[in-house]
C-alpha cells in the first residue's frame, strides 16, 4: 500500500486520473445494476439481459478499431474528454427508458454508451507510461485495476440498494454527473510533450487509410508472441465470461430470489475478489520472474474456472458468494500481471491499437458467449450454463501452458518511449 500512497502523493497527473476514475466507475456500476434490474422487472426475461449485453458487445467491437487508430494518431487526452462528455449525454437519456414498453431504448442507449467507452478506457491504458515513470508503472497499473474493481464493489452494493430506495432515475442521473467529473479531471492532465503517440511515420496517404493503420497494429501484435498471447488469453476467458455476465443478474434475481439487492451483492462480492487479487498481484508483480509470471497465468485460470463451476452449483447464497469471489481473485492476479507486461513491452506508437484491439476481441467473444447463454436460458437451467461457462473460461490455461512449455512465449525487448525521459510533474502552480 505504501507504493500506492507514494504514487498518489508524488504524481499529480496520475492523481487526477485516479480521482476521475473513482467517481465515473462507481457511476458505471449504478447504471449496470439499474439497467439489468429494470430490464428484468419490466420483462421478467433473462433473454432481455442477454440482448442488452449483446448490444453493448456489438458496439464495443465496432468501436475498437476506430478508437485504436484515433488514439495512436490524435491527442489521447482530448479523445478521452470527448468520450466522457458524449457518455454523460447518453447516460441521462436512460431516464426515458424507465416506463414499461420502452425496453428497446435500453438496447439502443446501452449500445451507444459502450461505443463511446473504448475511446476512454483504451486511452487511459495508453497514457499510463506517459504519466508514470518506469519505477511507478507497475504500481500505477495495479492501482488503476484495483480502483476499477473497488468501484465495482462499492458501485454494485450501493447501486442495488439505491435503486430499491430511490428508484432508477437517480441512478442514471448520478452516472451522467460522474462522466462530467471525469472529464474535468482529465482536463487537468499535463506533460511537456503532450499526449500524442510517438510515431515513426505520418505520411499523408495513411491519414485517409485508417484500415491500413489498424491492420498494421495487428501485424505488430503478431510479431510479438507474448503480446498476441496476452490478447488470446482474454479471448479464452471471454468464451465463458460472456455467459457469466448474464448469470450474475439471473442468479441474483431468479435463482436466489434476492431482487436488485441480490444482483448488487453478487457483483459486489465479485468485486471484493478482484480487489484481493489485485493486491496479491501488486505484491508479487514487483519480484516475480518472467518464467514464474507465465506459470502463474495458467494457475490463475484453472482456479478461476473451477471456482466458477462451484459458484454455479452452490445451493446456498453464502457459498455462491464465496466461490464467485475466489473466481474473480484469480482473474485479477492474471489481469494485473498481463497488463503490466503490455505496458512494459508495447511500443507507444502502437499502444492505442493494441489495447483497443484486445478489448474488441474480448467483447466479440463475449458477444458470442452471451448469445449462446441467452438462447440456452430458455431451455437449460442457469446452473448448467454456469458450469459450462466455468469450463470454457478455464480452457485458456491449457493453451497458454502449451505455448509456454513449447517455448513460444519468449520475453520481448522493452519498447516505446522510456518513461524516465518524460516530464510528469506538470504545471507547478496547480
């Protein structure tokens, strides 16, 4: 924890980024609980929840290539601010979808909100090596993901309770205000060299050939087996992870009959697991060797998948919460360690495209997983779907272990701008 406090005290840019993250992500989870609960309350169908999640996934997949190219060509800070402002407008429009008979609006607005999100989330990941020194980078990544999962916990618990006490309107209003606060925080970021990616070429023909730039990013990923492998690990997780997103709501509302509060509690306990996993990853990430890191990834996904299977079969709410927390703790350890490797090894010129591409792959696979789970929910019990989701998610451990065992995951050289060469102190008068 001392590393986190040191980072927040000494790095003004990261402090602003972190402050905006806290508020905006709590607002996101208010929105999640409110939308899923509203959909189930108005229709009583888990298929509607699947449809909303699929609409989000489709839009995230479509946005990924565009976001990646723009983040590597334009000012990343400005793109992040625009993303926040657009999302604030969309968030407030969810109020129009509250009356019964307007479920179609939840599909449209959820998709629009998710389309705007990669421009911010991939942008935030891309600027971390710009605003943090190489000595701060692992702590900055760990704290960013730890905060993401802490806000998941707080937002889920508070979101479920608030919806029951104050209604859906206030949840959507808070989400909109949270994006405005995030935009204000990002507007205060400052580095001497700005937030444009370091580029080796800016030829005129590429300005009008964005697809060329995106495929160039794919070729870059393929040239580095580790970076490609980390992206494929996300795909492997998402084969079951998409179904899991649907099942959180179904288990809370339908299986355990706990209503919106039950949905919030399941998401909240998942968040507690993620927090604990992030703290473990931060501690071991400072000293773990590259070979042990690769072994740890396989172990994490075996634990994650097995725990999710046990969650799906738990007969009591308490055991279900325990196993979902353990499952998410394993995911968190792998995620923090993987992103730290990406931040250390991906060139600044390609960073936006790499993070946006991985996010896009993740959502594409989740979309297929959600579609299958949604269709199956009309014919198969949630417990059976959950068991298969756990098995599929853990299968990624087998392929990663095979690639490591056969020597296909060598450590690449450090790439990109040396963070020590970047001024991070900002304007001393602020």
